[in-house]
């Protein structure tokens, strides 16, 4: 009798715990709500584990140990095991370095020994601060296998230890190495694609601004493409969903990491207090004007789009002085690049998700490129969420993840698998930023790596 009572009490407590822990506000149109709630619970658990361990002095946020645990959580969700996938006879996977940057190279077994193969250089997401090429391993395997393209996954250095422009330069150096050493790698320099998701999508777009049509294709997936206006329709519609995990407002700490700023400034960005009244009236703010670049068909709440109004009479002047150079830099906000630069971009495949709070950046980028007659394709998933592309397989396999990766493989890679030559620019670059470049940003100084 006592054991039955104990079991009942435990069952009730567990039910109450699950009721409150699986409390994510998930999109109503999403068909696999329970799996989405499990994903949300996994991400919240990671946050609670890190919070507890840091409180006990056992670990520091954004340390190597923190990142390794984060990778374990991702791999468990996407493969069922914290150590990820095993050997795959269909691929040759090499862990190496290119220009002193760690990469993982995936080569379809049936392409080994061949030359002039198409290649995708990929930059993982994680807010420039978390995740790695290791936790993206399952996705890179799937893309390489199914598209029969060589994939080079870049394990760039992370912020806050290595703020802008270090992660960007790491990615650029790998791309440039691939272009300059295509024969050695057995790839076709006219069929080099670059891509990434979230922060990785930001860096892919930034690198394309410099390399232009030396790149055959860029894949810009759920990207953050501007840091000027955070009070977008995408943020206002979607911050209510999954807001303790993938859509958490606290994720703006990743941006302050990248910009080498105190995390205390994150909320100032969120409420647009990081820009001055004068800046809010400038051409830079106009370049992210949603009335001009955000079609209302992508906004679920029609009154929200129709009543867009930007207040321009406020701002933290002290913070603005710290970040003014960053705010005006297209390599941080590709959406503000001038028309001439944007007109030279290669074919651009953009993926956005309806329930992502940075949804609008990719859509506005697509609209700008269309306006400039740049070849571009927008794959928009109204029911999708920010990290949906991570779930085309594994215990939390979701239909939306399957479709996103299938579409990337069929639409995104067909350009680099074609025989058409991409234009090659004559100009060579040693780095994304030279000392002279950084000296043009006097309010910032030169960003340096810290250990």
C-alpha cells in the first residue's frame, strides 16, 4: 500500500513538473507540437545546467566546457547520442586545418579521385559564441551525401574571447584558401559556394560582399543581417513563441559578445536605444525600413505592418558613440551595403522561417536583391522556427527539418553543380580587415583576441 501511494505521489509530481516544464508557447499551425516542446525543454535544460554550474563556480559561460556541453545537448537532440554519428561508408570525413583554421571536410565516396568537384564552405550558427563544426556534423553529412557535393565545415574561433572581426576572418581565410588551392583539393574554383545559418549566414553574406562573383552561390539561412533595428515585425510577432529557448530576448548577448561589448548593453540593443536620434533619421536606418523592404504578406498580424512607426527622438548617446562604427559597417550588417556592392553578388539562396524573431532580415535582403536584379531565391517556411533545419533526422525528426534540407539540396546546390563558369574577380584579399580598414573606425579601435 505504501509503495502504491509513493508511486502515485511521484507520478503526480512528475506530471506537474512536465506540465510546467513543457510550457513552451508553440505556433498553432505547427503539426508536431510535442516534439517542438521537447526541443524547447532540452534547450531550457541546457540553460538551467549552465546557470547552476556557474553559480557553484564549476564553469564559466562561453568557456570550452560550456560549449562542449552545448554540443552534447544538440547532438543528443539530432542523433540520440551526445557523441554524434559513427563511421559513414558513403563519405570520407577529414578533420584538419586550412590556413590554421580547423575544418571538417566531407567528400562523397563516389567522388574521391575526381577533380573539378563542386564544393560548399559552411559556417555554423550559434550567435558567434556557441556550437561548433562537431555538432553540425550530422547536417553536413546529410548535405554532402544527398547533394554529392564536397562540404567544408569551418570551426571558426568564437566570441567573446575572439570578437569581430576574428570569426569572420577565420571563415574568409578558409574560403580564400579553397579558391586559391582548388586543384589540390580536387574542387572546381568556378563552383565554390558558401553558406551558413544564423550568425553563419551573416558571415556568408559579409564574405560575399567582398568576393562577389568569385563565389558561385551563397546560402543565407535564417540570417541576422542588420543590427540597427531590433523592433521589427518579426520580433514583435514571434518573441511570444519559444521565448525561453530559441527566441529568447537574452540571445542578444551573443551580439554584444561579437562586438566586444559588455552583456549589460544587450537590452539597450533590443529596445533600439543603441542608436542616436540623428542616426535614426539617416540613410542607414532607411536601408532597413520595413515599410519599404518588408512585404506585408509575410506578416501574420496585418495591423502590425500597417501601423509600423519608428520613434526617432531617443537614444543612448554614450553607447551610440561606442558602436557607431559597427552600425555603419556592411560586413556586420550586409543589409545596409550600397546598391553597387549588392548588385555584384552571386546567386543568393535565402531561407527564412515564419516564427523566427529575426525572420525579417532575410526577407528584406531578398527584396533588395530582387530590386537590384540580382538572381535570388527565397525559401520561406511560414510554420518554421529558427533552428528547424537541425531536425531532418534523429529522435526529434520533424517534417519541417526534412523539407528545409531537401529544398537546400535540390534548389540551393544545383547552381554549383551546373557547368556554368562563375565570374572571377582579379582582386586578391589577404584578410577581410586590414589594419588600415580598422583605423577608419576610430570610435572602436582595433578588435583583438583575448585568451
